[in-house]
């Protein structure tokens, strides 16, 4: 019996009919569109590599343990693979609207928590797969790993025969409770057993605790309320979405000209896009504070391919008050340099580890109470979320067709009307911007501003502006 971690379970507890905690992506492929039954056959051949795709989440009686994964005795692959087509003219705007509608629907908790939509009717004979997976199953890194499993590395890869599968019976309620508390006892004992080893290096142990403590202090300093903006406040259950993209070569050109990291360049473009977006909505960017939650992977190399969540986070204030693109890039470089030494990520990882030792009914109750409170008083400490995940830098194929671009989707929650997901794939970087449909249906302005910001910086790099700025 496999239990969800505390962080995995948190993504379940956060859902309340308005907040939907699935992550997703739009994979655009070259044409022609394959027959739907061939896609079903391909996924059927891969399911044994992804046990979670045939499992559903079941709760432990009285929440005496964290939820567990069990086989779905009624699993039907064709329920999870859907087929649709864009209405004419099948342009980018109709794809954006379809994505927003699909992301507005929560996944069915009584079934495995994923869906894949085959979408026909894109321009130039292209087609798309919209993949939707609950966040309790994957984080950004494991989601990319999952994509690499579902798709092929070679254009002409054969579809093998799927191995036989028989669902295991679901354990009865008392067995779930016993297993949950045995697991909790094991988590506690493993921490106790590891303590002597830590005490053999008291200086290192003290450093670890000190780093986590300073990270918590730094986190606390960044959690004050920000001036009210139109991108924060109450949200509804419906979503808007837009995507854009650029080349990684353009980002490298900018980095070579002005210094910093690839991530610095991307965050500078995102910051510029937010400045333009605020202006378009009547906010004053010169007086604005846009504080974003930035997830940070803490996944060890030997945990690649494991479907779960292993993330911490930092808080980053975008320099939207700066009008000049190069000033923003220099500000991002300086701020990110400071954040790397702040130990915020270590503090978040420690809090998550301690959460695994807490009684599950306490964690679940606190999360639900907090969610209900934010219905009435949406938080104003964090204005948005920005996640950046490295994807495979080689082509992937589905039914013999090459995937051209992958546009990601990130969920939003109470107080956050807009969120940005960034993912690189095979020489391109894609932005996916999620909005609350009622209050942020104009997120295409933001998405286009991000790719446009990269173009502006690339042009400045080509013109030799501020030559040697990054030296």
C-alpha cells in the first residue's frame, strides 16, 4: 500500500470547487492527426510503466492516515482519452479557449486523476494533445519525466503489445489505518535513527539548522502585504489561458551580451511582461510590488522518474517598477544572487519534511480551514506564481509525428488571479499563462509580452546596447 506524502496530500486538500489543482500542457504536433484508436493503443502499451495511471486516491477512515493509492477495479482507458476538434477557423485563439474550458473542470476523484485530449483542427494540418494530471501525482520535473515515458524517442518506434494487468483488491478500512500509523512510526524512527549520524558532525548539523532558520527569517521578511493590484483577489472556478514561445538560442544570445543566467534572462522578460500587463489594466507599475512564488526542485538525481512532489520554493519580487529592459535584467541578476544565499528553499524543504511527521487529520483540517478563510479574506502576500521547468532537449514523437512545441499550464489559487508556467523543449522555451476567467480573461496580453520581452532583449543584444554590461 503506497501513501501520499504530506505535500502530495496538500494538493488534494486545497481543492474546494473553485481551486483546481491539476497541472497540464498542450503538446502541438506536426500533421497529419493519427487515428484516435492508435493513440489509445500507444497509451495502453505504456501504462505498465506508469502505475499511477491505473490507480485512484482513497482516503483512510476518519483521516487517521494520509490518503493511499489503490488500483481502480473499473479502470477504462478510453474514459481517460478523449477526442475533440477545434471549431473553424481553428486558430490560436480557439485553442486558447478550449484549453481554458478544459482546465476549468476538476478531475473525477473516483477515477485515476488524469485525462488526455486528442485535438484536431489546428492550422497547417497540425494537431495537439492536452494532458491533464493532478498535482498530487506529479510536480513539474516528474511531469516532464512522465511526458518522456508516454511519448517515443524515435519516429518509427513500434507499438508493443501491452502486458496483462489485473487490479489488486483495495485494502479494507482498518488495514489502511494500521498501515498509515505504521508508516508514520517508520518516518519518525528513521529521523531518530539518523540523529546519531548528524550529531557526529555537530558543526555540519548546526550549519544545516542555521541555514534553515535564516531561510525562515528571509521568508518571513517577504510575506508582508503588497499594495493592492488588479491581478490579486478572489477568483472563480473558470480559467483563461494563453501561450507563447521563443528560441533558447535567443536567450543564449542575450545572456552572452549582458551576463547572468538563462533563468535571469527569462525572469527579466517575465517581469517586463508584467509591467506591460499592469499598465494595460490601469495599474501603476511604478508603484507596484509583484511578488511571485517560484517553486524549486529538491528532487535528487536518483529520484528522477518517481511520480510525486519534491519541491520547495522561494519568493521573488519582480522589478516591474523599472521601465528599461536592461535595468530589469540587472535587477533580476542581483536579486536572484541574493535569494540563492537566503536558504529559503532549505527552509521550505525542512517544513515539508516535518509535515510528514504530523498527524494527517491535523494537516488536513488546518489546510481546509485556511482555504475556507481565504474565500473570505484572500491573501495579499504573494501576487502570482512562476514555475520554470527544464524539458528534454531532443525531439519526442507520438504515433510517428514529431512534437513541435509544449505549452505548460500551472494552477492558480485564492488570491492569485494569474500564474505563469515556463518549460523548455528541443531548442524552444514556451510560456503558459493561467488566469481567472472572471477577473483575468486577458492573459494573452501577458503571454505575448513574455515572448516579446525576449525579442526586445535579443534586439538590444544585436545592437550592442550597453556593450560589456555582463562582463
